């Protein structure tokens, strides 16, 4: 009887793992891809972050750079930690101890910057009436989901790798993540991870599913080409009263700026 109950429990656990760590991620990835195609075809004019700088700029001046810089660092750290196997980093001379120490402290700094910036942006939206009234339904979904994802990641890092004994997510979460993209999912790899890492992974999947329907789509339209864009030269004609210079020649003023 005990053996049969154990078999049933194992089967149910396996089924739950397949649902959480195979079905849900693939569904979210499918929504991410198809949703972007739909959004681009149906709502190109809405492909923007809908700035509210004219309504309030003091909180935005500090909150936006902190959030975006922290997010960039966090994403870069996740790409290395999840997509790059530990054997690759060791092959170039980076020991596991060095990688772990660097990732924990650099990730903590990036996470604090991101959380601080996000907190300022959320407070700005809640406390400024004109911005709060202009908040649409997609923002009401995005901000809580993004906040939960970021806070769970920070809490997991702090609980296990800053104040705790340490946890090597590259041997569990990273294996599961890479397996999804090579069509060899390994749900058992993440099933044994701490609960905070599992919740962080699940909220990240939901965030990817919500991505194409929120203001996050503007990351694909970042004006990177602006840095290499040629300058435009602006000239203005002289007014009639000052059309002649001291030498009797007409003058014009010119300036330049990027397009």
C-alpha cells in the first residue's frame, strides 16, 4: 500500500513539474513571439513607452536612469549566468569562486539600483494624480508583475547567496533554462531548486508572456542608431536690419545637432 501511494505521489509530482517547468514556459514563449507579431501588425503607433515627462520630471529624472541602468546590468548578468555553461567560464580562466563572488556582488548592486529606480517610478505614478489617471490597463498589469519578478530575484540572491550558505543556480536553474531552447527540457533540474528561485523563474515566464502587450515593447525600438547618426546643419537667414556685416557682406548664423 505504501509503495503504491509513493508511486502515485511521484507521478503527480512529475505531472506538476511537466506543467510548471515545460508547458508554462513554452506557452509563455509562444505568446511572447506571436504577441510581438500581432502588436507590430496591429498597433505600430502604440509601439512606445508613452512618456509622461511633461506631467512630472523630478522623480523621472532619477528613477528612470537608475531603473534602466540596473535593468541592463541585471539582464547582462542573467544572460551570462543562464545561457553560458560553467565549463565555458572555467575554460577561459574564470574559477567558479571568482564567478560566484563577482555575480553576487555585481548582481546585488544592479538589483538595488533597479529596485530603487522602479520604486521611484511606481511611487511617481501612484502619487502624481495626472499620471495615475493616465495609467492604462497594461501598466496596471506590468508594474506589479515586474516588481514581483525583481523583488523575488533580489530576495533569492540575498537569502541564499549573501546572507545564506550559497546556492549554485548554474547547476539547476541554468540547466533547465538552456534545455528549453534546445528542445530538451529538464524539469527535474529546477524542481529541486529553492522555492524563491522557482517563484522568480515562474514570474519571469509570466513577464515574458505579458511583454508584447505592455510598454516593454519599446526596448526593441531603442534609438541606438542615434549615436552614429550624422549631424544636421541648421542655418538661418539674417534679418533685414542686420543683413550687412561690418565689412559689407551678408552673414548667417549656423549650428548643428543630431537629427
